[in-house]
């Protein structure tokens, strides 16, 4: 299983976007195939990886399976995986206070808007929308 995962990672990290397979299904480098005159078919590595993982019993396109797998991993490793963060609503007065604080930080030139938004736990675009008012 470990080798399958390592191979999948390597296939997905290739820069050209495709892997090339011969008529018998063997992977081959495109330049090697060209020099030997071997016909190849370009294949999306993501599709190949999904097929191989499904053949090994890992159905990564099944959301319920992924949730169960993540829960298993967190229980085995002791790392708690959050179930997703809840959205927080800010009142108009809270938004005003945050914008006032931003103006002080901006005047001091200490942080970028993105860093400030991360610090207060708000998405960058949301923060920009607040500034536009």
C-alpha cells in the first residue's frame, strides 16, 4: 500500500500533466518511446491514480469513505481533525471596531491586509468588503 501511495504521489507531481502508457499498459517516458518508435497513449495521471487506489479499496471519490478514513486516521494518530469551522457573524459594531483597529495597524505599517484578516479570523475578501463599506 505504501508503494502504491508513493507511486501515486510521484505520478501526480510530474510537471508535464500526463503519463504515457504503451499498448500493454506499461508506463514509459515519452522521449524513450519516441526514440524506440513505440506508440503511446497520453493518460491523465489523476484518473490512473484514482483507478489504482480504487482497485486497492481506497475510494477517494466517496465523501463518506473519506470522512471515515480521516476519522480513523485522527483516532489512530491522536490528531484531532476538526469537523469544519462554523461561520461567525460579526455585528456592525464589531466590524467598525475591527476597521478602526486596522486603520491603526495600517498607519503603523506593521501588517498587510491579508495578514490582519488572518489574525482576526476573517477571510481576506470579507475583510476587503468591510473596508469598502
